[in-house]
């Protein structure tokens, strides 16, 4: 609780110092580095380096997500009901960090295709272990935001800082093929890279644990049974809408990410442009995030999401019309412009979730951040798994094999899965967002009613 002593107050709401936000963002920096690497680099590693069939490579993340369907919300409930002296959430940051780093590093061990079923079993089992470790970290970590502040704007600021850390993590993930090449290339290079990356994603959690705190030191454990809690949350209209727009957007993000390296290799025919294009995109996202956070202080979050979604659809259209003979600078410029709109659409849903949790507390009289963030974390990972499984199954059917000549690759399908289908999902997410009911005024009313209830309880009324 010492970290909380540095916080300020504004209108009775906790204002967090910039240092706390930046160190907190290290958590999502490491988490997103790992998740983005598994989206954008790992599928191609399996097909191009390990020699795995595309359909099997697409199944591996899906197996991990089947496990997450149970463990993510269950981890949320566990942290909701934890009564340790160190808090409900924070102890899990230290518990999960070591297995998280070890499992991520082990995924890059190049098991040869000649091992047959053992190759698939190794990657599937290691991916499941990674999923379990990431659940132990990610769910309590994300649930700390509404614990640390109830301010509508501070939550947006916290999520903006977290998102910047995530984008910087994605930037590092984009460089992993270059790191592997510098360490010898091939399977040996990826193994060495995995050892270094595993250590890198493990160590920052010590500092995240040090600066975080929990305002509600004596919150009662939820009284509603776990399954009943999940069902009541699933029936909440505001959560249904938010979950719908988030999952649709997540599928779009992750589908494009998983196809990007193949898009530049086979469609644009210049794989060397993959890393700089992705880095420019991510840098512009990081630059735009604090700007969107400032705009969010003067407008509704739903409005920002809709604007970002429209901009994002424009960037998907750019990818579809891009031609192999275009100069690299045109592609770089389009990626940078697209990153500005993407930043708005990616940051806002996580910020919206805090308002849904407060609404739920008003109606259920329970704080269930853990289950909410567990469900959201599951959807974050499910989007990528679904996209990769479907896309790589279709590419397998269309004849794609790792390392094949460009003229034999199913370029049309790669183009569709990179640009067209993600654009459709973003459009659907925008349609769903139109119905989101919780704006700034409604959230203020919710907080005022919660304060009145707490005052009445304190006075014995």
C-alpha cells in the first residue's frame, strides 16, 4: 500500500502519478510482446522454420484458448476472493512471472518436422503452459486498474499508458525474426532468441508489483457462486455490447497481425519491409494514444471508438489496394496513417470496461473486476486463435506450404485474410458500438449512488 501514498485526489477521486502509470505499463509491455509475437511471428516460425503443416500450426493457439475459456474467468474469480495480506491481485504477479517467461522461451525451441506427432504435441503442450501462466499474470494485472482509481478520466489515462507499453512490446516482437537471424538464424537462432526473450518478459513484473496497490484492502469475497456470477455478467446488456465490439475488433487486429509477414513475403514480394512497416505502424499508434486520451477527456468514449473504427477501415482498404510495385515509402506512409485510427479503437474498450464493472457493483453489491477482466482477457486471446485457425486452415487447403515459391502461394487468400475480412469485422464492431449505453454522465450518476450507499452503510442506516 505504500505506492498509494503518492497519489493525489481530485473531486474525491484518486489521481495517479505519471511514474506509477509508466511502471504499471511495463506489465502490458511484456504481455503484449509475448502475445503479439505468438500472433505475428510464431505461426510463420512453425511453418517456415519448424516445417509444420499450416492447418496444424493454426490449431495450436486454438488448443490454448480452449483451456483459457475456463481458466481466465476462474482466475478472475480466484483473485476476487483472495484474502492474502498482500492483496487480492498483486501476489499473483510474482507467482506467474517465472513460468510465464520459461514457457514463452520454450515455444521457440525448433522441434524438427521429422518428429511427427511429437512436434505437434510439444508445441501444443508448451502453448497451454504459456496460456496458464499468462492467465495468472494478465487477469489480476488488468483488474488492478479499477482497483487503483474510480475516475472516468484516470482510467482512460491508465489504459493509454498501458496501451503505449503494449505497442512498444509489439514493436519488440516485430524485431524477433531479426534477432533470431543475428543469433545464427534457423532453428538455433530462434532457440537463442527464445532464451533472451523469456528473460525479458519475466523480469519487469517485479517492478509492476512494487508500484501497484489496491484501494479496497478489506473487500468481502463475492457471495454469488462462480457459475451464477458468470451467467449474470453475461446477461448484462452493457457487457454484451462491449464484449461484442471488443471481440469483433480483436479478431480483426489479430487476423491482420497473423497474416502480415506472409502478406509482405508473398503478396508484396519484399519480406524485408515487414519489420519496418510494422514498426512505423506501432510507433504512430504509441504517438497517437496520449492524444486520444486527451480527446477522451472532452468527449464520449463511444464516439472515439467509432471514429477510430472508421479510420481503421480506411487502413484496411489501403492494404487491399497496395501493389508490389509501389515504393516502400508509400507503404510506410500508409502504415503510419493507419496507426493513428487503430490507436483509438484499440485503447477505448478496455477503458469502457471499468464503467461496466461499476454499474454491476451498483446492481449486484459485489466487486467482480476479476471475472470481468478474466472474460475480457479470454476474448483478447480467443480473437487471435480463431483468426489464425481459420486462416491457416484455408491457406493449407489452398496449397500454402512454408518456403514455397511466390508463384505457387495462394496470394489471393493471403490478401483477403490480411485486409478484406478484418475490415468487415471492424465495420461490424462499429455497428455494435452504436448501442453502448454508458457515457460520462451515466457513470457519474453510478459513482454518486455508490458513494451514497457506502455513506449509509458507514452510518448504520
